């Protein structure tokens, strides 16, 4: 018979081991996309394959099963932190254990294959070549959901993987509100004169852009002794622990603000990880709790702060200094309008703040149908085109700029997309609450984001994964999630921008 | 009872696991010194501590013991490659096993501490503060040698750790020859007019230096799709497998050739790793066999090729292109003389080709005495000063530029230094053999190093660790190691340079 003290010691050891493997594999991945010479995938694959197997066996084994079962049965003897550790680990353990090992391995092999098949299909605009892979991935996701929880709707099970506690009920209500308010607003905007943003395009020296990144990170109060910046095709943030966070960006010589908003966005992710409480380190509770909350932080900084009038005004002198030629005659208001220009397009990652969520809505509705089986993979391209026309008013000329554009489905992520849009909506609700405590835009105007960083640390970041995303948001804003704040925020901002009553 | 087939399969698995851990930990280290934000050591230490422990237990356990014992007893049933795998693994296993785990852990902790104590002592020029650490490290090295092989002289045991098969007998004869020929030659050179190398100092744009590195690596036939370059305080080379090799350099804004020769030196190490046979991958036989052979390759490229007249002549136009201001009036002969200027100094890593081995000789003689017990740690600074005066004719003003300058002893490496000098000597003997097959300097003159790369691949690189260093050299040059070639090479080169008959 185990005693609590021994069990807790074993729990610590287990979590430290998981941390160690994640740390090493995380760095191997980061190196791969930022630094490694290009033809090095083979040997890396061999190493990562072995280490993932080791990590899997360190977790899924009878001893850990016994440990987690024992601790789950003795929760009353644990403090809140331990309780949450056990809860998260047990959930992960139970899920992972439920998939037969051979099916798991088969699926990993399928995903490996799908990645290159998808890349090629996108390049060659050839959906048919990717279709069989995608069919298998959809089928596996359905099966996986049934393994995890046969009682629950499959898509709800998948949503919960990325945003603990999220259901279609919540997501449907959210997207309904978006559709009702944003689609008509967009139609109104399209009737207005287009904003001139031509000065954002030209030639912008990469080294100067690198300096601009450092400037932005400093402005965001990011502690550079614990946060690096690399360069990758697709910007992202990763953390190995709360004191070792890395963001990446992608510099485009012909565009100055693309990387700027990547840095501010990823900087938001980084701040969240850097702000996680020390007490969570090397446990399952460390770091950001969910995709949705993470996006709420990154999009808060990118859009609510970064695309605000006072922020844009404050960075303009630096832009003029680094790129004098291009920005000499540009006013703060011109820059503000340019970086907020609404332009319905085909590509999600190029979308403006207003239309971004509509791109997500297209994906949400389609993947929901795919998982439910009410849409077949072969009909996806047409369904995609129809939704894009309906919500964004654009015609999809080909699949590479249509349903082949994102990597998510090829990498098996169904239920992931909604969290992007939810994050934006959380952010607007958080802003409202923050404004009760202090004048947020006054702080931005004063060129001092530290009160914002302090507030978010206190109300969100410090908690790590202690609370499920919904509970964390409620704890922070004092009310359940309400998408009203977000659509109000968007309406106010864009009606003002386009002089619509 | 095990059968050979099962045993060989287990052997493969063991080696792949070792590969996977080394790969991951290697990348974590590489990231740490090239990319990681500065205050990230803590979390990395936790991860690496756990993973080293995991890797240790994957190796030192009864099952592996049984496996290696079984295979060692059935060598006749194994092919040569398997035999060598077993031989190397068994040697490593037996050694590692012999150190009681608590002493091993204690020593690792001592080394951890010693590293920071040494750094501080060097910075503050305070040998006394480092003395107790060094005493313990020396004592442990003696004890470790006794664990490994109580019958053998302790320093011979240590030499064998870094250069399999090397003994003091060989090293003594080598250094004796060096002393007899090089010390008097240096005295003669010092009476001659000094070479003017002032144009090597000035301002050299770092980005242009980076371009120069790429140019040099291309010239050396280094496949960049498998070899990256990073920037670190001390240049080094590391490999994760034969298709993923990284070199580093350190750019000095005030000096153009410092990084040039680092790149050519590390490029030599990289070529050796890149040229290891495919059949060794993921086994104990993969990669360069020893420090000495490795240095023979790096110093071959750095000095024998890189500091030769034709090489210098060929890179000069590129230098003129990248740094027109500084090199406009410089001739090939001036550059050749400047990069070969002999200047006895205090610092090993800044030493020229001729005096470098004398720096090593100082360390060799002193560490030999420390391990034998004929020199006490407390007397090291004085002994150091005396040797430096005797061999290089320089006065040592303080310990930070004396016995505190290198990190080797603080990191527990006794027996490592000689391989630097041996490598240079191997290189000269290899050159002689290569010249029997084709006109080496004609190839350099023709600006085509590929015949050199092909020859070294065929005679050295492809073998990985299949042969012990001495045997490999003998296989390559058809005779045992003979330091005569090296001293002849140095005499010829430097007598010519300084017009000494």
C-alpha cells in the first residue's frame, strides 16, 4: 500500500521526467525550424522517434496507472496544486491509454505521410492527391473521440482537447453572434472607400526590421534574458520552461508591418508563458492553460493594443528612424488606418482583425460537419468555396488558396481552429474588465505597457493551468464568457474607422 | 541463453538509444551556447540532469552487462563492424561501471562547482580560490585511473581516454623531439626582423565576415545542407550524426583573420564528421575516432592548407572584395607572411603554428607531474611560469594569463592536451603520404580542394571509429607515427619564412 508522501514524491519525479523529455524534444524542434541545416530531418527523426517512445513508456505504464489511481482516490489529502496536477495527468493518462498502441503508431505514421502529401498537394493545387489522407485522418479523429468518450458527441470531445470544457453549444452561440453582426458590417464596409496602405509596401532592410523587433519586445516589457527571437517561415512561440521562451518571426523585405504584428502577437504568447507562476515549474500545471486563452493574450497585444491609435502613434517615430524613406510623410492616423484596413481575402493568416474570425468560422463549420459525417471529404472544396462566398464575399479560385491553405487538418488537428476566434473574443471581454481597474489606453498612450503586463500577470498568467480556460476567464472577468463584448468592440472600432453610423 | 541474432538486435537497439539521447542533449547544448537567452541555465540544468541519468541507466544495467559479456565471448561469430561496436561499448561499460555511483555523482557535482569557481578565479586572477577545487579534481583523476586499471600508470590510463592507445612513452618521445628542434628554432627566429601584420587589424564588418565564412566553407567543399555555422565565444564543432554537423566561430570586429582560421579549423573537424561512413550511423563506431585524429584534420586544413602560400593567394581577392579599404594594397606574399608571423605569447589559443605545440608541451609536462604527484597543485603557478620561460621565453605576469587560462583542468580533463599537438604532428605525416599520390599544393593552387577531401575521405574519414587512432594512422600512412615529419615540416616552413639557413 502506498502512502501519500511517497506518492507525491513519485508524482514530482514523473512530472520532472516529462518536463525533461519535453524540454529536450522542444529544443530539437526549435533548432530544426530556426537553425538546422536543411537536409537533417532523417537523423532527427530517428532520435525523436526513440525519445517519444521513451517518454510514452515513462508515462503509460502500470506503475503510473497505480500512482494516479491512488492519488485520484485520495484527493482530499492533497492541496489544490497537487489536485490539479493529478487531475490533468489522469485525464491525459486515461485518454492516451485508451488508444490501442498499434492504432496510435499507425496514426502517427499516417500523420507523417500526410504532412508531405499535404505540402505537395498545396504546392501543386491538387486536392485529390490529399483526399485519401484526409479521409483517414477524419476517420481516425472520429474513432479517437469515441475511444476517449463514447457517450459524448465526437466533435465536443475534440474541442475539449484544445480548449478544456468548450462545447459546440458555446461555440455555436459565439459564431452565430459573429455571423449576425460581422457579416453585415463587412458588407457595409465594402461599400466605403478603400484605405490607402500603399506606403506599407516597398523595401525594408531586414537588419533594420530585426532592430525593430528588439524595440517592440522591449516596449512590451519582455525580459530578453529569458526570451529569444528566431526566424522561421511561420512565426510561433514555444517555451521550454517559464524562464526559457522563444518567439519567431518572418521578415519580408517588401513589407514592414507583417513582422511587426507577428512580433507583437508572439510577444503576447511569450509574456503569458514568462508570467506563469514559479510554483508551477516542472509540473503539469506549468504554462498557458489552453489555445484559446493563449490566443486571447497574443491577439490582445496584436490587435487590441498593437493596432490601437496610441500604440501605432508611439511606434511611428521608430519606424521613421529605421525606414526614413518610406515613412517620412506618414502620419499616425494614416498608419493607424493602414494597419487596420479591412480587406476580405482568401488567406486566413493574411486576414485583418475584422475578417479573421470569419475565416475561422468557415473552418469551424466545415470541420464540425466532417466529424459529424454530414460533409464528405470529397465535397470539401465546394463547401469551402460556398462558405467563403457567403461570409467573406470572395470567390475561391483554387484549393491551394482554399481548403489546402492550412496545415492543421493534415496534422490531425480537428477542434483546434475555434480557439483562435474564441481567443479574440476572450480578449475583448478581458479588456472591458481591465478598464474598470485603470485607463488601459492611457497607459498605451503614455508608452508604458507595464500596468497591462502587471494586470494580466495577476489575473491570468500567474495561474498557469490551475483553472480550466472557462473557469479562468470567469475568475478574471467575474462573469461567464460572453461574445457580446467582442462584437461590440469590433463594431465600435470599425464603424469609427469607416465612418459608419 | 541468448542467441547471436537476438543479441545483435539488442545491440542495435542499445546504440540507437544512446544515439537518441546524445542527439537531443547535444542539440540542447548547442542551442545553449549559440541561441538560448542568457538566463536559461537553470531549467536546462534540470532537464539535462534527468536525461543524463536516464541515459546512464539505459547503459549501466545488468541487462546490458549480460549482453556485452555474451557478445564479447562470441566475437568470432560477429563481423568486423559488430566486433568493434562491442569492443568500444564494452570498454566504455567496464570503465563507467567501475566508478561507484556515489563517487561519480560527487565528482559531477565537484565539476559543476569547479566550472564557476574557475571562471571567477580567472576573472579575478585568484589562483588560491581555485586551488582546493583543482586539488580535488586531480585526486579524483588519480583515483579514477586506479579504478579503470590499477596495474597501469595513472597518467597512461588518462591519456588512453582521449587518444586510445597513446602512452607517455610515445608522447615523451614526441615532445622531446619538439623541444630539441623547435625551441632553438624559435630562439633563432626571435633574433630576426618581425613580420608586419598591422593590416590584419582595423575594422571588419561582421556581416562581411559572415559572407567570408560562407565563402571559405564552400571552398572547403563542405556540404551546407548538412553543416551549419553558429556564433559562440569559443569556436567548436559538434555533430549530431554524420548528416547534421555544426561549426561555430567568433567574429572580432577588429580582426579579419581570427574568424577565418577558426572557420577553416572547425571546417576540418566538420569534414571529418561529414565523411564518416554511412554504415556507422547510429552505432558506437560513428564519427571521428579521437581527439588527436580530429585535431590532425582540423589543423591540417587550418595550417598545412589554410596557412599555405597558394591558399592565402586564392582567398586574397575575396578579402579585397569584402574589405577593400583594408586589403587594397596587400600582396599575397604579405598576407602569407602576416598569417604565419611567429610571436611567442602567453595565451595558447592565440598562438601561431610554430609556438602552439610548445604551449601544449608546457601543459603536458605539468599535468603529468600533477597526476604522478611530483608536482603539488599549490606549486603549479610557479612551475607554469618556469616552463613558459624555458620553452617560449616569455614571462608570465599573472595566473589568469598563466595556469588559469584554459578550462580543461577545471572540467576534469587530464590527458586531453597532448592530443592537440599530436594532431598537428599526425597531419604532417599524412601530408607526406598524400603527396606521394598527387600534388597537394598544386590542387590548392588550382583552387580545388576536392582531391584532398576525396583522399582524406578514402584514407581516414570513412572509417569512423573502426580503428584505434594509432592503427588508423598506420593504415593511412603505411608506417607508425613518427614526429620527424612534423618537426621537418615546421623547420622547412619557418626557416624559409624567416630566411634562416
